[in-house]
C-alpha cells in the first residue's frame, strides 16, 4: 500500500475535545484495501484521481475523482480502489466531543458520499500543519475542520435536491422498458448533461441508467417466457433488442441459461 502518513502533534489537554489522529495521501495502488470494523475514528477523504468502492455497514458508494466522503465512527468501514483506475486521495482521521457536536450541528449524521465536493484544499492544509510538527496548532486545525463541515453541509443540501431527481430518473426509465434506450432522452427529461445524469443515478442505485434498463428488460422477458407463448424473436422485438441472437446472448449472460432453457425449466415448475 502506497501512502504518505503524518501524525499531528497536539497537547494532551486538547485531545478529549478534538483529536487529529492521522492524515496523509494515498497513491494509486490497485491492491489498496482498508477494513476498519466498528471504527473508533471518523475519516474524511477527498478523491483527487481514480475511483473506488466504499461499504459502510449495509450501504455502498462509488466515489470517484472530485468527490469527498465521510466515514462515521462506530460503523464498519470497508473500502478499496478500482483495479483499473486506482485512486489518489487525501485524508484525515479524527475523534472527540467537538466532532460529535459539529456532526449534530451541521446535520451530517447520515451522510457519507459528497458528489463533486472538493475538500482537497482543506485536507492538504491540515497535512501541511502536520508536517511542521508544532504543538500549538489545535485552534488553527479546528477552524479548518469547521470549514470542512460547513462545505459538507452546503453540499448535502444540494444533494437533497438531487435525491428527488434520482427518483424521477428511475420513474422515467421504468416507462422505457419496451423502448430502445437513449440516454439523451433521460438527460433532456431532467435537464442534466450525460456525465451528470450517470453520476447522479450511480450514486443512488450503484449502476448506470443503461444497466438499470437492461436489467428491467431481462426481468420482463423472464415474465413473458413464463406467462405467454411469445417466441424468442417476438420477445426480443417487444423489448427493442436489435435481434433475437443478441437478446439471447444477453439473457444467458444475465440469467445463466438460454431463453429456451429458462422457459422449459419454469414451465415444469408452474402449477
């Protein structure tokens, strides 16, 4: 694991109020993995390059370059780099009563992933302070940390608006199962660019809009194979696949068997 780590010197009497445990930079490494069960610290990280996956208890996020995330103490943290595009990121680990107060005050108890929030400048300031090794830096660190929490709070308010957009996108895509997929129609529907549309959808559902629609098409195809006598060619056409052979290949890849095998197996199981 390629990391540049720094410990922050603090006077002992300040550490119960706020403790800065560790800060530094993680460099691209496809084998990078962290598992921190019932974490005793909060972690704030900014992704400068690459992308990865984060599991916090039962939630999963996919931060990428330009995003920040906030891992809460008391939860299981498991996160790792994307093998093809490992991340470079900057981080701080903190604990203390002041952190709890800031989280409550800024309403950040349930928020972890901040899309498009650049906390790199603030975290790098903390890293530079750590490099100097002074003992009287806690007030300065608290000012920077408050700026971080304020920026997360503002970003969260914007994110509340995007959550309704996420539901709107899903509802729109549910009407497109028997149509040919066109990302530009979805973008136009929510008045966002293609990159914004994909990022917002992936944040809430973990997959791209195209994959979501494809999965829904396959689910509908399975129902048609069981409940109707439509041929593979007819079902492929109904779901707007280019041809029955392409559809059959996709179906087998997703379901694990061919359409005819699926129909035969489920016909035998019908009452």
